[in-house]
């Protein structure tokens, strides 16, 4: 029986992983402790995860010292990941750390160093690797080799939920999230890295803040705002489109004004990336699109693959992902419908926790490991730096 500690009683900690362990994994694991400085969230955790008073902690270090744990799941805000992961490794625990692994490359390296010294498992919350749509794209390029030698690749993240949480909460400050390339794009950039099968050597970026931020007071809240009923950006519960499935737990979310002056993350970014294996890639992210989807292009010497994973489009339709391959010489087209597994992120949420728990038992390396977490941050944090400085960032 694995004793799991959860760090952060928020959406991911309770809704995604905590409830899954309690409901689906009770034969192999139990939630033995949870930490969060917010007592209101701990009350929710106690209720839905059936925890007694002695299993909840307002201080994470205290939990790591006192609770008898085998592993922890880090679902606290991004800026806390580094110190908590290192502390857990130093205490001999296995770690599932939500993405982004950390805010900077140096912090990722510190985590990997502590992991190596401890000889423990590190899994990163790259849930898309466990979703059948992304697995199929990986297989087409790397196992079936249908498009031949890969030469070009690209991805566009259209993020309608940008104004539903990123600009209303802690994510909107660079010191908390590292910027939205680090915070959000790290998923799709990881998919590029995985399918391309190489490490990036250079990144160049352009971007800015075009729609959000700039004018309003930092303390303004939607719930108390006089124009909340006419403002299209007001965060009212009825407007929220969760991109990882709704749970039965209602957790209060931050509703700060998306036009606050303090916002210092970009709302659109464009990257070009060069890889060691000579593949060249682009990445585009927009936080103000009407629809929520991820699109990918992979072009080889025998054909081109396009894949679209549209969770939610503007009319709130939930559509199915599909992959299209067109062969260069015959111009024949093949369309592949992908059947997603149940659960958040098209089955990716259950997938990552299943892999982590299984690796804790078998001691195998998870599919989404610490190196994958680091390589994605190399590009994303490098991209943020490139946008800021106007320079090409060399990553090796
Ligand atoms: N894999 C994915 O697809 C995915 C999706 C959403 C969020 N995330 C990541 O999951 C993490 C949590 O996101 P969320 O949406 O659940 O956020 P959230 O704000 O709902 O929850 C975070 C919780 O952590 C608590 N916290 C703050 N500091 C802490 C500390 N030092 N120790 C313990 N708890 C602390 C907060 O009080 C809050 O309850 C973030 O890193 C985020 O980037 C991943």
C-alpha cells in the first residue's frame, strides 16, 4: 500500500489526483496526508478525501517530516515546485510534480540533481503523453514511420480559457508562473520534443501583452465589480470552461480583474526552435482565441501529418480529435479518428497517475519523466527570455 501525500489542495490536488486515488486506486494507494496553507481548502479536502484532522497540514515541511509517506504529488503553484520536490527527494520520497517542473532551467537541474542523488522516481504532469490522440501521433511518426524522415514540425495552442483563469489568478505574475510559455505551452512543447525525439539547441521568440492587463487596479475583483454583468471577461461560475473536466468539488477560484496593471505575463507568443537532429519547429500560443484547441503539423520527406485536439470550440461543442496524413507522391489522404479514454485531458489525467503509482511499485522510469520536464522548460523559459531580450537563446 503506497502512502501518498498531496501538496496543494486545489483543483489538481483534490479534483484530479486525490479523488482518483480515493475512488479508483484504493487497492494500491491511499491519501495519507495533504498540505495547503489555505484552511478553507483543507476543509474541502478533509470532506471529499475522507481525512481526519491529523492528516491535514498547513505547513508542507511539517507534513514531509511527520507523515509516514512513500511518495508525494505536488499540485501547489508553479513557483513552489522546486523547493518542495528537492525537500521530498532529500527525505527519500518518490515525486509526481505537476507541470511546469520548475520556473527556470537552473531550478529543473537542481531538482534532477536531488532526484539522482536520492535514486527516486520523478514523474511530471505531462498528461497529454497519456492521451490516445498524442500517443497515436507519436506512433505514426516514430513507430509506423508513415511520413518518412521528419524535417519540419509545428504547434498552435489556442487558449480560450486564458481569460477564465490565467489572468484572474496567481498565474498572471511572472514570479509565480514563469510566464505562460512556461506555465501553459510546456505541454504542447513537450509533445513536439517527444514526437521529434531530440533536444532543442536554439530558440527565438516574439510576443507581448496585447489584450489583457495595463489599466485597472490590482485589487479589483469580478464578484464585487459594478460592471460584472456586462463585462465579457467577468469570471462568473457559469462562464468557466474547465479544460480538464469538471469534478464534483466546488473550489473557489480567484476572480481578480484581467485588466490589472500588475499583469506581466505575455498573452501571445511565437517561437522558432532548432533541434539537434536538424528538425526545425514553430510554436504559437494565443490566450484570447474564442476556441480551445491544440493543433500540430509534422512534415517528413514522404508526407505530412496534421492533428487537431479540439476539446472545446467557440459554440461549446465538444468535438473529437482527429489526425490526417497526406502522402507526398500519391497525394492520398488518410484520416484517423482517435478514441479517447475516459477522464480529464482525454484520459491523460488518469494515465499519468496510473503510470506514477505503477512506477513507484515497479521502479521503472515513467513515460513523462524529469528529463522531459526539463527539456520543455529549456525551450519555454528560453522563449520567454528571447521575447524579453530580442536575442536568440542557445540552449546547449
Ligand atoms: N497537468 C495539467 O494539465 C495541469 C492543469 C492545471 C494545472 N496544472 C498545474 O497544477 C498545479 C496546481 O494547479 P491548480 O489549478 O490545482 O491550482 P490551484 O490554485 O487550484 O491550487 C493550488 C493550491 O496550492 C496551495 N498552495 C500554495 N502554496 C502552497 C504550498 N507552499 N504548499 C502547499 N500548498 C500550497 C494553494 O492554496 C491552492 O489551494 C500548478 O502547478 C499548475 O500549473 C496542471
